[in-house]
C-alpha cells in the first residue's frame, strides 16, 4: 500500500463514509467511542502532520508501536503508512532498533534499548495530556496532536519494495505476516470485503486486526473494535449491526 493507495483508502473514508460510522471502539468500563469516516481521517491527518513536523518522518523511518490493540493504534498505523514509515511490531531484541517508539507504557519504552525518540500516548479518549510525569525528552502525543491540521498533503512516496510492516513473532494474519512491502499492502486493498460489512475485531493480534480492518474499509464497511478484555454481548452485536467476526 503505497501512499497513493493509502490516500485512496482514506479518501473513501472521508467521502463515502463521511458521516457514517467507520470505527467503533469498546474499551473497559463500558467505554464506547464512535468515529465517522471523516473524523477517523482527521485523526490520521493530524497524526501524519505530527509525524512529519514534530518527528521528521519520511519514507523509511522505523516506527515501533508499543501499543495494545486500540482505536488510537489503528490511527497510528494509518498515519505511518500515509507518511511512508515502516511500522515495527515487537521488542528491540526481536526486531532491532527504531527511530521512533510510540508507547502507552513509559517505564518500558523509555528504558528500552534502541527506542530512538519516544512518544507517549494516553489511551483515554478525553485525555489532553499523558496522565503521568514523563521523562525528559519524551513527546506527549495527546498534548500536541490536536494543534495539527485536519488535512494531510502527500509528500514523498515510498518505493513499492520498501518495508511497510515488520511483525516479529507469530501472527494469525494471512497477508500481513513477517516483513511486508508497500506493494503487498496495496494488494490487500484489492481483496476488499463485502459492501456495508460491519466487522467485529477482537483479540491481541494486531496484524490480523489490521488485515481485517483495511479490507472492511476498502469495501466501504465499518469496524467494531474491542479491547483484549472486552467481549461484546449479543445486545451490542445487534445494536452495531455486526455482520462478520474476525476469524482466527
């Protein structure tokens, strides 16, 4: 998925699904967050501009995501692909150093070898800053991202053969497995899903969640994402009109 394909995916979200739900998050304690296609695209654009302006992102920058499966994690992945970065999943010991590490757990990320620049992500939807003191030099995503523009202008594009994702360890994803190029991600858009499909995605296998989410969005569908400790009941499935569960 080069930036042109990424741009096409996001363009569909902000046009075909501008006012309809694209991503619905169920977290602990009954938390429910709904993002329309336009709002999701705005979050991705703000994060993309933050990456470029604050972190000097460019094609090839290695960005390690030390985040759980969460709606903000999907925003970060889409922004990384929109700016041509390589998303790295796994510890430094598993997959080597990174230029930027994005984490919700500061103790581990700040001390990790090869972390590069560290960005702290507050996972609460309404948090305007990270809910703890940060080590010197750590960038507070929540405190910074809202000041960036809601639109992103594509700049440098990665080569088709450039690495888009490195997933250390086992993954249940069929396409997003191991080291994945931007060309392979572009092919994933063509697989699509069923138009209007509402996909329920749960679990901790981020590549599998990404594979399902991209296919659903490419077909104009929506994703209901649940945290690792949340199991939506039948009432939730009916209210969200879920038509498919992510298959392990």
